[in-house]
């Protein structure tokens, strides 16, 4: 495998496109050697689903598209980014006992940390943001989440 692999897709900000983002990531990572049936693949799909859902739901119609980007460097580090054009960074919402939403970023942080990774947010030059998940990677033995 090359020292650097990249894949990206830009999708309309529509709830139906969350599944498309999840499939895109699963297919790309499968080409790069990740077992699609393992716990790690399940965790990555869940994290991507949460990030894509946030990009659709919490941009208040101000981001007509969102982009999912994958970067695999030297078979050591996997970076997954979801970019939208809304300037507001994600924030933790107070979790009420009966609340049906607002836990996505907590879920992502926990899953990333369990895999030895981290979550970060960077502004884009266009005024939006990218939410990144950075995880250790070895195609033969990705840490189980």
C-alpha cells in the first residue's frame, strides 16, 4: 500500500445521505484492508453516521452540502473528517434524562478514545468547520472499539 491514501465525497445535506456517507467510508476502508464485519468497522460507521447527521441537522439549512474525507498515512494513522459550511462548532448539549438527541459528540469522543484516538475540530478557510476523528491504524490489527 502507498504511504498515503485519500478518498472523499461531497453529498447534499439531506438526512438520506447519511447512509451514503456510511457506505462510502465502509467501502473505502475495505479497499484499504479493514475487515468490514469487525467491531472497529462498526464503531467507525457509527462515528461517521453521527458526524454526518450533525452536518445535516445542526447547520440549520446553511450548509447545502457536507464532505466526508478519509486520509490514511503510512498505514499508521487514519483521519476521518466531516466538513460543512456552517461556522458554529459542535458543542456538548446538556443531557436530559428524557432527551432523544444531543449525545452524538459524546458517543464519538468515547468511541474514538476507546480506540486510542481523538476528536478535534478545525475551521475551514471558507468559514465552516471540519470535525476530525484521528485513529491509530494497522490493517491487520486495528484496535477494537
